């Protein structure tokens, strides 16, 4: 299995490190040709407007959109979730628009409002997952095709799946818990 990690800006090194821990062949992706032959792609957290701009500059946005449409498994974390969204409610960025979700950027406030909390994510088992939220977005709306995977205690949607597309508002790559990445790899391997 070969997984690409969009390596234009943000927490791509952390995702690559997790994939190496899981002994997965990993490719940093900066150019369209590096998307060829992948079994899955991770779009990391970072600054969504910067990543969106660089995706256009490096001509990867349209190709990622096409691959998503053709069924490539994609995981978007934090900014990556924003970029997978069909609609971003509070920003002029142009997302990939692959997933039937409406996302609001920086929904919890600025950097100092970042937080950690245990999340119930049934697809990962009974043990709570450590959610690390850094200037995190949230999902405001989902279409009928989208399955909600996790919510905060107040009902806020923070993780969702639509077919082979997986998105979360938190940073699973910043924890020692590998289950979220393992779940994505099971999707990429055709086991989910």
C-alpha cells in the first residue's frame, strides 16, 4: 500500500511519521505526478488558505478533486477537512468540494482556545480517542451521504465519513494513538 501526504504546508511531517510507524510506504506529494499510483491521500492540518493557494499554484487541486470523484480514499485533518468540504461558510477559499459537508474555519477561536478532549468514535472501538483541537474548524451541516463519526459533548460534529472520504477537525497525528490512521488505512485497503 502506498499513501501520499500532501506536503505543501502544515503538519505533513507528523502524518508521514505516523505512517512510517505503521510501516506504510509513504510519498510526500507536491506535484500532480506524485499523485499517480497512490492507494490513498492525506491532506494535513495547517493554514487552509495557504494550502488552498499552493494547491492551485502547484496544479494539484483539480487532480485531487478528480481522484476523489473517482474513489481515491482521502483523509483530511483540520485544514484538510476544510479543503475536502463542499462548502466553507466563512471564507473565500475554493475547496476541493469532494465531501458533502459545510465547514466553519477557526470555529473554536484563536490559538489560545485550542484544547484536548476525549472523543467517542465507535468505529475505533470503545476506548475514547484523544482529540487535539488547534484553531479547529467544525462541521456545520452534512448531506445525506455523510456519516457522522464523532461529536463533542455539545453535539458539534468533529469527524465524518462519506464513502472513502474521511475528515476530522482534530489532529490524530499529534497523539500516540494510531487508531484513526489505522481506520483510514483500512478504508484505503478496501476493508471498510
